[in-house]
């Protein structure tokens, strides 16, 4: 076999090998899973009022936690973060859209209100909390733009879950959210909606809507 022919065959083999490597690289790249992006970013907040400092302003114990925007990050955080049922008394756990603080004073919450449901057992609180989180990040509400976030509140007498929304006066939107939420958390008892405005002015908050 001539030297020129050997060089040609070697060159051809190298080219073929390069094609295999490149193709293999493409396949490998395709098999790498891309993170599943959510429609929007969400942030966990924690408020421990079990040991309030004397003279401390309301909301001073509120702390911003983790922000995430993928399904994978959500589950990683959920597996690591304490469940609501294990929180100390008078503590609140929040999941809100990124950029919205879980306060009445936040511009996105100022004209809003909340749907509330009481939890008789801590196990119910955890399951309803998880179902609500998945519904929020999965955009399972038709009126998802109306929703600010959800709060799990641990109290001595009774734990509560509250779904905060933006425009309390929009009765049609709030009723749609309330009905859908009842389905998601599998509650048959009546749940009520109250305005943040009422809570600011009155000690006993009246319910404006119920489903």
C-alpha cells in the first residue's frame, strides 16, 4: 500500500471518528435535562412572632427566605425547609410572588384581601399547604394574576391558611379563586373572604364573600 493511500485512509478514519465524537456529544447534550422553568419567581418568607421584642413594630420579625423559579428548586427547598406543622406558636410561613411582600402595606396587597380556612389538625395544615403551593407555582388558578401568595399561620387555638389576593372589590374574581381553592385543598366546609381594609380599621373582621 502506498504512503499516499495510507495517509488518505488515515485521514478518512480520523474524519469518521470526529463525526462519531461530535454526534455523541450532541446526543449527550440532548440527554442533559434542562430545568423546568416556572411562569414566574416565588419567594418564601418567615415571620416568628412567638417571642416579640417589646415595642417592636408589626412586621419587624418578617424575614425573606429563598427565591426560586424552577420546579427542581422548589422541591429541593420544600424537602429542606421545615413544614408549617412544626413551626412554633404564633409563627407564619409565606409563599408570595417575587417582588410582593406579605404585608398589607405592599402596593400589590393594599387593596386586596384573603380567603381563609381553619385547620383542625397539623397534618391537614401540611397537606393543604403543599397542595396550595403546587397549585400556585403550577398556575392552576384561572385568575392567577389576582393572587399575591399564601400564608400558613400556626396558633395555639387553631391553625389557619390564607390565600391573599390583589383586588378585593372584584367579587367575580375572588369567588372564582375561592371555589377553585376549595377544590384544590379538598375542603367541604364554607370558607370566607375578608378585606385587608376592614382588618386595618376593625378588631373583629367581617367576611365579605363566602363559598
